[in-house]
C-alpha cells in the first residue's frame, strides 16, 4: 500500500482512506440529487434545473463547473434521456 498523503492510500489500482471515503460519499450524494432532479424536472424552469444541476455538480467537484456541460445535461433531461450516475464500491486510481 502506497501513501499519497495522510488519509489517502493506493493499493491494487484503487484509492482508500478517509479522503477516498469522503469523495465516494460526495459522488453518491450527487447521484441522489441528480435522480431527484430528473423526477422533479417537469415542475422546474430551465433556469431552475440549470441551477440545481450546477449546485449538485459543484457539491461533487468542490470547484468550478463547466456551464456548457450543465446546459448539455439540462437538454438531455428535457429530451427524456435518463442520466446514469453509477457509484462504485471503490475509488479507482487514475
């Protein structure tokens, strides 16, 4: 097992530790938010949907989110395309 930094360890191509666990929790929460948004999309304007998707992705990335990507996701949801957000059991190491 190789230590990247305290709370972040790599072993057999996967990352472990408290930081990896936190990233997986954020990823799962983002998936739950996007699922709810897809169910509620008919009750929102495009601007509201954009804002909620933006905030969900910002929660996951903890940084800036590409507005073009968010607009693309809004369009997909409006066309009825179901967004898949599969949460892995372990965090793969790039």
